[in-house]
């Protein structure tokens, strides 16, 4: 049975061209980039080439890119780095109730250390209202952090408008663009951001590498101290093969992004329409139009997301659920709750995220399997029986 992988927002396979680009940096060009002899300079060259590729894709300058261990570190770096460098100006940070845990938890950490955090609500589609951002800014505000697009429901936020508001107020603006870089156009000038987070493994690069864009002149405290790497902004010997891999992944994404976005939007809509047609009591989560090209997130009444997920897995289909992530956490997704979904609907959610390898045949496999699985689960469901 051919497996159908539809969980690309969780991670993507590493592109064979990326692996090929990385390999020499494990063996032949293994030098420490801080060494001044040729081995070191060869490795340094790989890093700098990757840096200019990342900068080019997002309309930044090379020196504004700091490599990190991934999106989580980039988010932590942006929030804590700005908070501790600008604490003398104010202690207020504005974010939203639908951010990734990397932003949420960093905010919780800062809140416990005397910073004041405003978590803005979203509407039923997961959209942040730029006017709410404007209203929340005070003379103590030092940072606004709003994600570019939701990893769960795919809603694309009005980041450009929010950037304008932050700029006018003289407040730093960070966006978590982990789910958008390499998938839809991202330009730091158009978005008017000062900081932007990127992750390698969401765009066919390796895991454990990412980057933070930091606009020239931004006051940011380092989280890592030790060496001189990354112009003293992030100490530690660089993960050269991974950084080279990120550079290659970004280069490839830039070449195919526009065509892929169009193809994926078609497959996404086909999957949404097919599911709505075949399954009663199902609803699309997230915005119908301002939506990532690869994201389908639905809530199916009277069934548990985990049960659908496990049954799909038995049929070789990998998806994800917005409810409990592990057996130790039975709370539904904070994102779906922020959209106003009742707990039952949040528990009955499924996310499919498509990418390069997916075809119409894969969409067909889901459209054949899921209605059958839902019908079987509903036949056994105490939830459904209780309303009959
Ligand atoms: N931000 C968003 C929106 C994400 O989707 C993810 C990963 O799921 C992260 C941050 C964390 O990135 P990483 O896995 O590279 O640490």
C-alpha cells in the first residue's frame, strides 16, 4: 500500500537536491568556519552562500539573517531578545491567542518575569483585527508579534497592515513566517517587519535549522554567549551542513513556489469540496479565501479527531489533528478554541497539509476513505446516539 503523506505542516521530507548539497560539508568541507585556513574558509563560504539565498527569498540583506536551530529558537530569540534589549523603554508586548507554542511559551516566560502581555483575540476565521492591535498599543509597548499564517487552520493574517501600524507607533514588529516562507511570497519590506522567523524542515530543508531575520538597527540581546559566530549574535559552532541545506531548500522553493501554490490551491479546494459533499455535519476551520494553498482543516461532528487519524493511518494516510497532541495532553487545540469552536468540535478536527509529492490521486484516496471511516465511527458513537 502506497502511503499518502498529508502532514507537511508538521514536517517535509528533505529534498534529494538538498541532501546532495549538504553531503560534502560532512566530509570534504568539514572545517570549522571560524578557522582562517582554507578548510575553514570553505565551510564559511557555504554558510555565506546560504545566507544570501535566504536573504534573497525574503527581500532582506545578507547581514540581516542569523542562523538558528529552527523556528522555535528564532521565535524565542525574537521575543526574549527584544524584551531584554528594550526593557528600559517599556515592558508591554502584544501577541495573539493563536500563535505557535514557541511564541506563546516565550510570552508566558516573559510574563512571569515582569513583562505584561496582551493576547489579542481572533474572529471565527482566525483573523486578527489590525484595529485591535492599534488600540492595544500603549507608551509601554516594545513589540508586536503576529504570525504570518496559522500552522493549524491556514489563515493568512493581515501582517502588512499590522506592520504599518507598528511602524507608525515606533514599536518593533515580529512575525512567525515558518509556514509561509517558501510557500507564498514573503517580503520583509512589504510586510514591514523588523523580525521574521524561518524553519528549514517546513520547506524541504533539514530539521534543526532555521533563521531569524533582524532588520538592521534593531536592538536585540543574544540568547547564546561564547564565540564570535553570527557576528556575536548567536554563539556556537555553526551546523554547516544544515545551513547549506537550508540555503538549497530556499533556492529550490523560490523556483517552484508560484506554480506549486496554484497547483496546491486546486488540490486543496478539491479536497474541501469533496469532503463537504460526502460528509454531513462537517465544517471548514480557518478562512475560506485568506488561506495557505496547502491547508485543509475540518471539524467533523460526533467523532474524535484521534479516532479518524488512527483509522486513516491504518489505510496508509497520514494527517494530523488539532486536538490532543499526546496522551498526556487531552486539551483541545488553543487555536481552535480561540476561533470559538466548542470543545466537541475542536476535538473532532483533522488537518491535511499537502505539498510537492501530492497528486489528485492522493486527494481521491482521502475522499474515498474518510467518509467511510466517519460513517463507521458514527455508528458506534455515543455522541451521536445522545442527540438521536
Ligand atoms: N512556528 C510555527 C508556526 C510552526 O508551525 C512551527 C513548527 O511546527 C514552529 C514555529 C517551530 O519550528 P521548529 O520545528 O523549526 O522549531
